C-alpha cells in the first residue's frame, strides 16, 4: 500500500545538561524516540497519542526537519527528512507551537502573507491565499487587527491557518485544540475533516482520547519513546479482550491502591488526581464479579469512596492496560500487573 | 504523489528577502517613539566627547587633535564616528540578534518549518537594518552638524558614500558570525553590550587607530568597520587613508566584502546544523 509518511527504525537521543547545583552539571543521555517504525497512508487521519513527555513532539520535530534523528530514516510525501529537507518542508503544513508561532505586532493577514512568502508563494497569490484561509476559519473580523489583541483561542485558530498557507498535501497538527473552548475545538476538527475530505493526509497529536476517537482513522499510542500500540480505534478497544474497566473516585490511600492491585483478577491499577480527589482506574477481567471485593478491600483500608462505576472501554483504558498509567500529567506508576 | 504547488526560484527567494525586511519595517512602525530615539542616540553619543574636548582642551583642543589625527575638525570627526557606530551597532542588534529575537517571540521554529534558506531571511533583516541605520546615521550627522556648527558636506562626499556602502556588506558577514555565536550561547544582551564597547574601541569611534598599542592595532585592522569609518573620515576630513590612496583602502574593504559574508554564512550553517542534531532550534 502507498505511504504518505513512513518511519523506519527512527531513534532520537538527546544529551541535555543536568544541573547539580549553581556551578556543577553533568551531561545525561535521554532517548526520546526508540526505534519507531510506522506508516501513514494517503488521505488518512492518523492520531498520535501519549502523555506529556512520551516523545510525540520529538517525533513531529524530526518529521518536520526541526530535529535531526540520531538513527533510522523517515520519508514524508516520498521525500527523505534529512536528504531532502526543503522538499519535506514544502510538503508539510505544520502547527507546532500554537499561538507562539505568530508575530504579535503584525495583523492576522500580515502574518499569513509573511509566511506565504517563506513558502515561495508568488506576491500576487499571497493575499488571495491569506484571505481564503481567513474566510475558511471565519476570522474576517480579526484579520486587520494586530495579533496581540486576539484571545488565546483566536491566536490558536490563526496559527492553524498558518499551517494551511502552502496548501500542502500533509498536515501535521500538534495538539491544535489546546486552549480552544469546546465549540471552537469542534469547529476546528470539522475543518480538519473537511481538508481530509479534499485528500490531505493528517498526522494529529493529542492527549484527549475522545478527540482521537471521533477524528482519527488509525491511532498509534506512544509511551517513553516507543510505539506500544497501533491500529484503528475499534481494534485497539477490542484488543482489551475480556478486560473491563472500573473507575473509583474518593479519598484513597496508596496502601488501599496496592491492596486493590493485589486482588485476584486485577491486571492493572492506575492512580491519578482529579479535582482534589484520587481516581483509581482498575483493569480486570470480570468487573461485575470483582465489584463486591473491590468495595470490601477499599473499606478495609479506610478509603472514602465517592463514586464507583464500570466504564465503557476507551482509548485511555487501552493506555492504562498497556502501561499501568493514565495519560494525565500527574500520573505515577503503581502497578505493572 | 500530489505535485507541490509552490517551487522556489531566485525571484521567490528575493521575495523572502523583501518580505523579511518589510515585516521588520511594519513592526518598527508600530513603535513610533523608537524611531525618534534613533535620531537622538548618535548625537548624544558624539556630544559627550565633543563637550569633554571643549572642557578639557579649551582653545588648544583643535590643535592637539590635529597633531594626533590629521584634522582639527574634531566635532565632525566625532559625529562621523558615532554615525558609523550607529550603523555597526544596529547591524549587531538587528542582524546578529535576529535569532535571539525570533527565539524570544517564539517564531524561530515557525520559520524553520518553511522551505527557505535562513540566509535569505537574515539578508532581509540586514536590508532592514541597513535602511534604518543609514537613515538614522545620515539624519543624526546632519542634525549634529547643525547643532555643533560644522559643514557636513566638506571633502570628497562620493568617496565617503562609497566607503559606507562597501562597508555594509562585510558588516553583514560579521553579523552572521555574531548571530551564530548567539545561537550557540543562547544569550545575547551581555554579549551585545560587551561587543558594543569592543567595537567602539576597535573601529576608533572617538580616536584614531594609530594611537593603539601594536597588537590592538592589528586587531582593529582585521575588523572591516575600522576601514569603513577611516575611509569616510579620510574622504571628508582628510585624516589620511591607511594605505595612502582611497582606492587601496577600498580594495581591502572589497576583500572583506568577499570573505566576511562567506565565512559568516558557513559558521552560521554549521552552528545551525549542530543545534538541530541536539536539542533543536526552539530551545533557549
């Protein structure tokens, strides 16, 4: 099958300096990507999911030529990311750093025209292309105002518009709905679908599982620099097999969590903080049979349970089942089943 | 495979250069107070040594200055020095500081995503810097001449202009080197401040290079703006070209014109690649 983006054993190692006080530091090796191979087909919306620090942005930076990989190869639209970097850049429309990628002293239209010049669009076409994008994103009222006067969400929309300026066959969008309110995020996803309908291939990173579920044809889950699962959303959920998920919220000590993890039939437990309470995500084979023992164990360990319910399997549960952690930023590992 | 809509050409690359210069001009036009300060700065900078000369040298100041520099017109000497310094310091702040400015505004990665050799962008910034500094330096020289009662149009004006124009290109090369240094060190303010004083000394803003100790004199001769400012002074005030004739000094400046931009661009590209190999352009 034809591929639009192909990664073959791609690895990236950083050597950041770790501070050990005011004057002391040591160089540490961090492997941000480990032997990643995947293929994205033309016309596909491909989701890249993972918690913060999983390696999503490093992968995107390699694909967009901002970073040189340490090993392996990758091609975008048939062009090699190291040997044909300018052709790769011409083939990609990328939204990477959100609102920070704009010149705040320029107006929306001036920003788009400037970036149009960088993509070698002839002067006569720059304004026309910029206006098309302004109209597509319904930013007409803001087009002639300096970006510094925009709200955060409006800046994100314009940054998304900037990614469309060269009408590239591949769109790479890194968390594009960050800071957007719910209706604006929905509108942006609708535009992504519309562009995909016109034949554009989309690589979309997010940590919002529901977004990936509604938008993406296929999904890769990435954790600690490795692709740990890759398939359609339905297949990924089906990969849970007979395993089901129960969520428990309340005041729950770590001893209580460990006791739950030790229960027969429990394969994994992930703990996270939600709105000032603790949430346990319990993956087990037969949730209904487990429920009485689960409540009994928690009560025996003086947990105050506010909410307990079996859940429909989501992509987040798939992540929990694979890693023993949730996607939330403040997660920590307590079980590896 | 879908054909790419836009292919680079020499014309589109020049379009990048002009768009880059235009973008900076639009941005600075939204800080109007800054433009007024551009005119005042070189005059204030020259006024200090001029007034110091009058205060300490008294009536003999001009004669003493003539003995050391070859001209009694120390007011015009200082004004030319400070105007040339404006051109040099703007090149450092605008062109050398370009990378840092883009890093701070968060747009550096955005422009590195585009299929454009960054030297076209920097050349656009340099064009903007040259336009702004030439207007500012010329206006300041004329206003300063009116304030301190000196004739700004004495000597060989055309040769002076030729030295300024020829000095701009090697200055661009030195700015690339400086930009590469900032890209590597990720710190600009202290570096620019230090460089400003170093440059003031090296190019002889307030005194002739001839009064330097031998080693410092060699360093000064390796710095292209030294030749530019001495060329302008020699053409306008007759202080004397380093090699006796204007065209010999101009030949040295033209040699710098060939070497400095190539060296600067090469070093900049190497540093850029090195950074992409490690943490990336956005990290600062």
